[in-house]
C-alpha cells in the first residue's frame, strides 16, 4: 500500500505546494532550461508555495555570479513566481550550496536549512536534499563536511570568480570519474540515516532528491506508516526527456507529475 495519492490531475489544478530538485540548470542544456521556465510559468504560479530542494543549478560559484546573463534569466523567472504571490523556498544542494542572502533576495525567496520540518495541509513533512543521508559514501561525506564549514566557504568565496569556476569544473570532473568506481548501494541513501531522519523530525513523510531515482518508498514503524518520496532529476536535452515534480493538495494528498505536466502513478 502506498502513501495516499490523488490520481486526478484536475483535483490538483491549483496545488497548495510544489516540490522540485535536481534540475541541474546550465547554459549548454537549453531544452532543460526551457522545460524549467515552462514549469515556473505554467505550474508554479498556480501554487501557494514552491520548494526548490537543491541542485537547481549544475553549480553555483557565489552570489557575485548572479549577473551573468544565464543566471539572471533564471533568477528573474523565479522572482516572477514570487511576484505572483507564491512563497518560494530554497534548500541548498551539493551543487549549489554556496547560495547566500543576495541570491535569496534576488529570487524573492527564503533559504531553508537542510533538513527542514514543515507542517502543511495537516501533514508533518521533513524536507532534505538527500546527500547528507548518503552516509555509506565516506569519501563524499568527508568532502561534504569540509566544504560546508564557514572557514572553507569564506576562503573559497574570497577567490576571483574565474578561479572559483575553474576549481569547480575540476571538482565536477573528479566527481564524474569517482562515480564510475562506486556501487549503486554506496551512492544511495543509507536506511540508517533515513530512519534517524524520520525519528528526529517526528514526520511520517519525507521528500528529497539527490539520488536521481524517483520513487515512493513505504516503511513500517511501531507508531505509523512512513513514506519517502524521491524527486527526479531533469534532462530534456536527450531523446528521452525526464524530470518532474511533486504536488501537495489542500487535502494533504500527494501527486507525482512528469515533465510534460501529466500525473503519474507513484511506484
């Protein structure tokens, strides 16, 4: 039995909240970029709240890069959603954790800590990007601990923007190479970490991204059923475009939408 899911797109024509992550926006992926802009213009503006749960950008070198033409286009498009009366929330991912107050102001949104617990439509929900729960990947966890320290970030952001981008490109290449030698299980979330997140948050619903394996996982606990919803990554620059989001209805129901805006059955 799965988490109660609405099967009618009509029932969520005006969802209360939308959740999206792992769009990995970059200038050399115009199809993905346009799909995300369409999502904002056609769907996000109809919600009351929008949650961007990390890795919206393929990388973020610092808030002083907002004025690049590509980044300004994306920032302005998100701000237009905020101007339409939608509350916008941003959670940093492993690719764009260097967003700061200037970015939050530019999109007209608020930055959420990872994880965050919210209560919407009678549901207590814990939100996470998902990388902090990949605790079996010890090399990544060590890297994550280092780059999330205020000292490392202060020193990195003090470098010239061009130098930062060169370093980031090297890190991206290293990450791609490292993934070839890691197993599926190593790069997945740890069930121990997921259980701990449920226990500490007191939530029965978890929404996260990062691992690019969209699904709805059901767990039994002594008190209640728990549901873990994994968001998809986006890539609309291939012959088989993928992506999508979750929508929370005013009645507390959750629906999964594909990249073309049609509803899907949660697996």
